C-alpha cells in the first residue's frame, strides 16, 4: 500500500530516522539489524527495517537486500545521518562489491 498514492495509508505514512534513542536502545537496534543482515547472508548493502513496540521490544519487520538508492530515500537518509554524503555512500557500496572479486 505504501506506493498506492490514493490510499490513506500512503498519505499519513512518513519515514523518519530515530534520533532520540538512548544509547542502550540504539545499541540493541544496531545489533538486531546486523544480526538480521548476517542471518540472511546479505552482502554489500541492505536496509533492515525495525519497529519498537511500546513494551520496548524491537522487531525486524523487513530486510530489503536492494533498497532504493535515490538521494531522498530512507537508505541515503540514514547514511547522511551517519555522516556519509550520497557520493560517499555509493562509492562505499561499489568498493565493498568490488572487494569480493579482488
């Protein structure tokens, strides 16, 4: 439904980077995302979507092994939040992929 622009779900859904997590929760989120990435044997890059329940549990809701790589998409926004420019992000993806063949 997220691409059906005429739906209410599309109109009210907004992606956002969680910037107000305490360090313990941020660490748990990183570990959950990396754990999912490794368990699924993904490579080069991927986007792991998490949701935080009101009781504090983290849930992996989606593993996208080929997320949309436009500058305004969630993957690039997260990279920017981590201090990477879009050019650096794409360059790192290429470098990691090429390293498998060296």
